[in-house]
């Protein structure tokens, strides 16, 4: 299967976070507090040339960011969620769907 560069980047981000020794000690609310940092990392990865993304891009980035947070929270709750294959497939599905909804069919 072919995965998008953004999927690989987001999967790598999740695996870096969950493999850190400190992950065991952080709270759910601390994971939620990564929201802005994750948003910035996605923008940097997409190499957006404008400082403020357009509405459709913003919605796409928020959807991807929220899925990353979902994955991290699942990893915190369940050992099985740390499986790289599951993370990769979960993020790829969300990125593909969000791209279709917010970017390809944008009405903004």
C-alpha cells in the first residue's frame, strides 16, 4: 500500500511521542495540550507558504491534528494502540477522508 508523506510524518510523530519514556507519566490533559504544537507541525510539514491557512486548509489540518490526538489518547489507554501498523492505517484513513472532504470538495 502507498502512504502519503503526511501520513508517514504523522505516524512518526505519534511513535516518537509514545516511545518516549515520559509518555507513561503524562496525563490525558497534557496530551490534549499538544494541540497547538501538533497544528504547527502539520503546517510545517505541508509547507504552507502563507502564515494563515485558508478555511479549507484549516479544517483539514484540524481534522488531522484531532486524529493524532485521538491516536495518542488511545495509546495512553491501550497497549495495543501502540502498534505502528494500526497508527499508520488509522491516520491514513483520516487524512484521505479529510482531504476529500475539505480540500478536493472545498466550497470555501
